[in-house]
C-alpha cells in the first residue's frame, strides 16, 4: 500500500506540474491576444495578427488546469476550522478527515462518470468547440481521467487517515 501510495503521490505531483504549465501557457495566450489586438487597433487594421480561439483556449485550459491541480492539492490544502475540532484527539481528527475525504471520493467518481457519458455523447453527435473545431470528447476524456485520479487520491487519503494512523500523524 505504501509503495502504491508513494507512486501515486508522484503521479499526482506530475499532474500538478502540468497544471502549472497550463496556467503559464494561458497567461501567454492572453498576453498575445491582448497585444495583437492592441497592435490591430493602433495601426487602424493595417497590421492584422489577431487569431481566433483565444477565449476558447483559455476556457478549456482553465478546466484542465483546475482538474489537474486537484488530485495533488486535495490532501494538502484543506482549511480546518479548529472551533469544532480543537478539543478532539489527534486520532479523532484523523477519523473526521478520513470521513470528509469520502465526499471527495464521491465527487471525483460522480464527475468522472458524467464526463465518460459526455465522451460517448459528443462522439455520437460529433460536437466540436465553436471556434477551433476541436472535438469536445478530447476534453471530456481528459477531464474524466483527471476526476478519476481525484477520486483515487481522495480514497488513498481517506484510507490513510482511517487505517494507517500512527501516533500523532498519518503514515
């Protein structure tokens, strides 16, 4: 279990790095779009380097960025309100976190299931993006994969909290 968990942590970290690269690329696409539109305006349309699909690239990039960041961030970025848990033992806090993480298991599993249905639907209908005409099932398939990874990440964290708790920490 520990070897699989460590391997999965590395994989989710790689997804997190990819998420960061997507974020940086979104920034460059936005910057390029704004600059070429400014150039177009300043030259009264004489220099037209504008491109279609900038908004679309940002929209789907944002989806991928968020979904790829979630599996790594889920166990590291939860806000805990100590008002209710400050008097609980460390073991009880770990149990509560494990139960709480089952909600993310359900969320990731449900989203992955729905994205898989969206893949099938968009393949049957041939649905594409509006400007760039990219088949939507590509985005839905990657989203289904990322949400399935979220489901597994939350399940591993939940199992660690519930069954692999030692002393004051989760091993």
